[in-house]
C-alpha cells in the first residue's frame, strides 16, 4: 500500500481485494486512472465502481497487466476510511491495557459522553486519514502505541473545562502525532535515553505535522514538549539514529504536497508574491493571538504529562500496582515543579484510592523544595523516605548536619527519572530530615 498525491495505490490485486472486502467497500472504490493490459487494452476504466466480478477477472489475468491500482480518493471514500479508523480506536477507551487511560475516561467531569464524533473528525484532511489507515493495517502495534498517547492527551485535557474551541480534538492529535516519525523503527518500544533524544523525535515529528498542515498549536506543542532532565535508567539505552527519522517515508507525502502546490501556483494568474505575503502575514498574526498562545501552552503541558507517564511506564517490569507507582512518581515531580499544577492536579484528583500515599509524596517533595542549594536535598530512600541527605555535598550549607553522614550502598534513581541518579557513597545529613520525621509521625 502506498500513499501517492493524496490517493491510495496498491500493487497486488489481492491487496486491493482485501481493502475492499475487509472494509465492506464494494461499490465505493474506483480508479483514478484506467488499468490497461500489456497490449494497451483497457481492463478497468477510471471513475467506474469496481465490482466483485472485476476482481475475479483481474485475478484470472495474472501476468497480463501491470498491477498498479491507483484509487480515486473521493470524499465519500475518505469518510468511509475515517469511520473505519475511528471504529478501531473508540473501543480502546474502555478496553485499554493502560489502567490510567481507563480510569481518567471513566472518572472525568467532561460533558462529552460519546468520543466517536470527536475522534472521527480529528482526521482533518485526506493525508491524515490515509497515513493512519496505513499504520493501522501495516504497523498495528505502533498504531496502538500512538493511539494510546493520543487518548492519554485527550484524557488529561478533559479533566477540566477550557473555553477554547477544538482543544479536545487538538489534544488527541497532539498525542497521536508526537511519535509518528518513529513509525518505521522499533525505538518507540524502548525508553527514550535522554532529553536530547526526545528533542530529536519532537523536532522531526513537528516538522512532519507542519508539512501535513496540522494546526500551528499542535505543531508547536509537539516541538516544545520535551521534558528537561528526563533520562533512562537503562545501562545501555537505545540511541536513536537521526537518519531513520529524517528519512521517514511520510516525508515523501509532504514533498508531493509541496510539488503539487508549486505546480498549482505556477498555473495561477495574478501576482504570486502578493499572495505569498498575505499568507505569511495571516500565519504571523495567528501565532501572536493570545488565545492561540494559551492553547499552545495547554497542549504542550498535556503532552509533557502524557510523555512522562508513557516513558516511565516503559521502565516498569512489574505490572503490579503500576498505576499507583506511576502516580507517586508523577505527583512527586509535579510538586517539585516539573509540571503545571493547574493541569496536573485535576488528573491526580481522579485517583481517590491513592490519596494517602500521594499526600505523603507531596509532603516529601515539599521538604526537598526547601533546600538552600537545590536540587541537593534528597529524601532517601523514596518513595518511603526516612532520611534527608545532601546529594551535592554542600558542606557550607546552614542545613548541613556534621558528624552524621549517610552511607548509600546501592544507586538510587530519581523518582520518575527526571534529574540525576544518586550514586553509592557517603553523603552529609540535612537538617530537613527533622521536617521529614514530622511527616512520618503524623501519617503513622
């Protein structure tokens, strides 16, 4: 299956048959160009609906024609494919393997009860429809991955109301497109090594989104969402080869679009320079619009949260209590200031069953935030900390406790893998431990 100039192209009659029969499209598919046999005789005319008898005939004429089937992408066919994609996505809201996604959709204050229409109309142009159909058919596991990221973003944004039109649709598309440039790799299966690697993914995914004419708000959110200081705990993390990203075949679609636009413009009458200038001015005004800026900020933060949850989940081998562990890590980093509370807290508040443990981790983070030389204060060992040490060994700090050094035997990862790990060694005790002890005694 190929996507060429906004149309589907098949190179095997069996592939064409599966497309028609599997999707119940008999009587809805026609060719954009006539199919001829090796002698130049027309086998199928363009703009004529393909019948079952036609497919049987083509199957019997194997080798007597070049099997290149260029499908005419009519508005009706595009709508049918869009509904097919939506039909695959919607059930995953309730049957998702990620418990967090199930929970946030089941416990939200949104007035949206049926997400089918929202998801259906998120595929706003023909190329988006064809790209995600191709991924759904040919790379199902990757398709499920990006759908989960899209649903996670949508689930986060519906936890509170916003006065902005299309923000739910934009949130879904932002998550759906964040990793699209990884579609021809297996990198998406592994935790992203560090923020530099994540910035590369964000750069190329945002460029692809821009080339496919996604709204400015979505493109910018994808580009700006990398979490500073995020890292993988793997000893030998997978390094992303940038060549795989910039050579993603979906960029060919962008090139086709540009070539078609260039050709169309060259055929237009009138002043081309004036037309170009007008478009650029309109784009610049949109980018400076206050509402656009606010939507960008929300979408960026929503994707940061979804990214954190998704990447952290990849590091977890044990599925037991995964939701609780993820929420503890997330809540801790919200309190440390890595995420915006006005967007994060409505999400956290949906998990009432974890109130006690989340309250304690907030208090631990609040103690660390009182550090005179941040981020030196380290409550140890997390999440059930009983001591506070000075990771950066700032002996001149007024909170330094002399003569009570703490020995760390095994390395400790940052809770949620943002920042740096704590290496084995001896560290000075911090007076903030007194405040930590008050928390421990008050919760026991």
